[in-house]
C-alpha cells in the first residue's frame, strides 16, 4: 500500500475525527458532549458490532494461536521493560508502576482501533482476540497492582477489593458482547435475523461516532505540547514507536507470523493509550495529570503516524 493509497484509506477517519475537533474548537458542539458520544459507542454501538461479527465469524481463523501467542509475548516483554524502567527511575509504589505499564502497553481498541480497522480493512475482526487478551489478562495485572497498592480501610482487604475490580472489568459491555458471540457461535445457537440486522445497524455507527467523540474531546482540551515532560515523551515514544516495532520483531521473527496477521498486530500495537488510563488514575488517585497528557498526546501522534505504519506493514 503506497503513501497515497494509505491516505485515501484514512480520509473517512480524518473526516470524522477532524469534524469533532473543528466543531469543538469553534464551540458549535461543546467538548463536554464527547462523553455522551463516547458512552454510546463504548456501551452500545461497539458491543453490537462485536457481537454480530464474532457470532457470524469463523472462530478458527479469528483466534490464530500463533498470532495471539506472538502478541502476548511482545506485550509481556513490553510490560517488563516499562516496569523495569519505572523502578530504575526510583518508583517503588505499585500503583505508579502499574499506571506506566498501562500507558506503554495497553491500546485504545474501542475508540480508535475498531473504527480505524473498519475503515481501512472493512472489518475489526482481528481486534477481537487482542481485546479479550487485553481485558482478561493485561488489565487484570494492572488492576491487581492498583488494588494491592491502595490503602482503603472502608473497602475491605486487598483480596476483596481485587475481586470486585476484576468482576467489574469482566462485566463490561465489550467483554460480555465478545463472550456472548463466542458462546452462541460455538453452540451453534440460531440468533434471529432481525436481531443480527439490528446489531449490524447499530454497530455500523460505532466507527464514525467513536472517532467524532475523540475529536470533540481533543478539540476541547488541546494537546499542550509545550508542557510535555521527559517522562511523558518517553512513554509516548515507547507506545507509538517501540511497542509496534517490538511486536513486529517478536511476532514476525520469533513466532513466524506472516501476511495480514502481522500487519494487523503491528497496527494494533501502534494504537494510542486507552482513555481507561485516565479513569484508572482518577479512581486510584495516582498520576492523574500524567495519564491525561499521555492519552491525549498518544492519540495525536498515533493518528499522525498511521499512514506510515499502513505503508510499512503493507511492504
């Protein structure tokens, strides 16, 4: 895929995202409205899309063991690298380390990867197994560190708090939709066509609405690049450059992943830090300013680098 072709593929992405930025900047639509659009996409539209596509998909092809194993190995190496770097900087508090691990390794699937994949590839199916890996494994590691490092006498012991947090994570609409689609697919349960048509109708709105919401949010707050600290620059560079390259090396060279799957995994790794980082930071009262800055700036950098990654993985 040449540079011109990559840019053509990204025109719908830039239109939806740029429209949100422009309308927020001109105060035609208030930036605060981004939460309503985001909630619609995250809680309803994306789960509808995931359910319908997983239910109708070929699970054997969707859950490629070599590809998923390669990505899991790359993510594990990335987690270790970020954690070691954080400790080397003198951070000893588990929540501080966990926050940086999430910033450097977790990817924005619902608001960024899903709409980009739908626009560029016509499907977000390759994201499903990575989404489950991220929620069911990576997020649980972060939650465990956050809960074990928090002193909350009113919330019971660490084990009780951890179990509640894990239960809440696994009960998100995204995970429930994925698991429902997988279960009904495996059991060959017939879902009425009208239900699937309805899910497809709602799911088709997920991509533009999620991108528009992200544009509204960024248009309202602005990137404030002059205030970027050295630590933020390191995390942004790791997330947007090092992690995708590490994924390419581990998956391609060590696990022998080739073709479309290698391109999918590298692009997924190149997605920005998820907005959940900021939610976690607020919940556990740690690194709120750092998390907000990294989420915003990785979103901008990832969007700028997207044509380059598309051209690179296609060669």
